């Protein structure tokens, strides 16, 4: 009975602190998110990643060109509109809180190194799984039964 009481208190307090999901709250929380995770920083990170794939002599001119010609106002407005359109006020609040947290920023900064290490393993294991699947007797049998010409293909 005590646990039911505490669960009901938790549910009521959670609902009491939830933001009303309206355009004004969405816009305010979207702006908080963009302040914590500025479009300029996102664009810079993307440009840096792209430039890294270019020959070294082309990197600096590429980055200078982007810096000079990139319209951050358009990007900011587009991101703000998309955030308001696709997320609730509470979801935007959670995102804004996360990106405002210093520990979250350091964790995110480590994600590139993490993904660089893990992605090749993931890709290799997926390739091995595909090879096993297509080389298994069951898969070959399944392919033979589904590739008959007497029944036309139909979309589900």
C-alpha cells in the first residue's frame, strides 16, 4: 500500500512539473536547446569532418569558403522550426537540459572517438552475419521457394 501511495505521489508531481505542450513552450525550449547546442557549432563540426576527408592543401580554403558564405541565420531558423514541429515542449526541455549539462558536453566530445573505434567492429560483424545468412542451407532453400515465377511480386 505504501508503494502505491508513493507511486501516485510520483505520478502527480511528474505531471505537475510537465510543461504544457503549446507553441510558446516549444519555441522557448527550442531556443534553449539551440543556445546550448548552437547551429554554428554543429555546422563547424560537420565542416571539420568534411574537410578532414579532403587533401590537406584543400582543407583551409574549403573551411574559409564555408565560413564566408554559410548563412547561419537560415540554418538557425530552419532548425528552430523543425524542432518546434517535431518535438514536444517536454522533449525539447530534456534536450536543452542535456546539452546544457557540462558532463553531457564532455561525453558528446568523446563520441567521435568511441564511434571510430566501435563502428568498424559493428560493420565487420554485420558483414559476417550477412555472409553466414546467405551461405546457410535454410537461406538458400528460402530463396528458392520465394523466387518462383508463377506468383507475381506484391507489395505488402
